C-alpha cells in the first residue's frame, strides 16, 4: 500500500507545486500556479463539462436500467430457468474488458456498421452517421457505451438486495390496500436505500476516472468533443510533457474522489 499508493500520491501532490518536474533535475517551486493554469485552461474547462455530462448521465442510466432489470429478474412471473438465462445475458457486458467493448462498439458504430443499417431500415436515418468521429454525436455515443458496460453491476447488486427483502412486508402492505406502485416507493426503495447510496458513490468515483473506454474509442476527440478529466491528464503528461499541470489536474480529481470516499466510508460505518 505504501509503495504502490501512498508514495505515488505524495509524489504527484508534490509535483503539482513545482515546475519542470521529471524532465528537470532542479524543479522550481511555483506554489499554486499550476492549479491556476489548469483551472483557467480552456481545454480543462471543456474536459470538466464533458466529464459532468458523461458521469451524470452514466450514473443515472446505470441506476434506472439496473433497477429495472433487477426487478424484472426478481418477479414471480418468470420461471427459474428463464431467470437464469437472462441473468447470464444481462450480466455479459460486465464480464468484457474495456478493449473488447471498445472494439465491439467501434464496429457497430462504424458509418457502415449495424447501428446505421438498422436506423436506415427503420427509416430513422437517411444517411450514415459517423457516431465516434462527429462532434455532435461522439460524447453521447461514448456515454451510451459506458452505460451498456456498467449497468450489470447495479443489476446484480440490486437483485441481491431485492432477494433480501422479506416477503412479509409486501403481504402486510397488500392487506392494508397498498398497490404495487406504493409498495415500490414505501417498501422497496427504503429497503434498498443503503445499497443504492453505496452503488451511486462507487459508480461516481469509477466513472469520473474512466479512461480506457474513452481512449480506445475516441481518444478524447474529435477536437476535444469527448475530452474528459482522465484523458486530459494523460495528454498533459504523456503528449505535452506538462507533468506539473498533469499532477495539478490529478490532484483536483483526487480531492473530489477523496470527498466521495469519506462520504462512502461514513455511510458504510453507519450501516454497521
């Protein structure tokens, strides 16, 4: 933990207060100047805007889709064999690596791929759309890929939570005249609240750091259309060799994630 986590974090934070680090044996202390440069950088502001969209849409969609499929698989209207088959199908995206997901979706979102073919067959589009190379569609396309890849984690976790809710609660509510909608809002959601808070917190931290999927599909382009904080930091460090500004950007992301980690830890402690 010290070698692989504590020391690297300390080094990155230290680098953020110096200029010409790594490439210069005598770095110059500049205080918070790197943070000022980053926060006033137009590319950084674009990355923040894209990250907010990417994270908020992904997290909300993960929750809605995961909850829907979990409740669908928890219903008594499906047989056990049917549930088993669909559990495997719905969980498949979570089992794929980022490289496999990127290649799969790049093929489907190709201008001559299956997505455009289906849209044209259904008279929903008249021309081939370059989903990943268009500034108008690239961010939404990447977000959609991330939603598809991440919802199974919610589904599996929520399904486990649903199976832990006592059936007596629903029977008592039905006797009192509560319809399924009221049962969902007054029994299901309150019982799932601890799980949902944990899922949302973890998913926010994971999504804000998502790099591989974006880098393998668009590389942050076209023209910064899908630039997020993770790709911005990578480019600053390994394309522009601005290690100090990259460290400052990483420090900002670390600060945000630390706040969420503290909230998550307190929430977990409250559960115990």
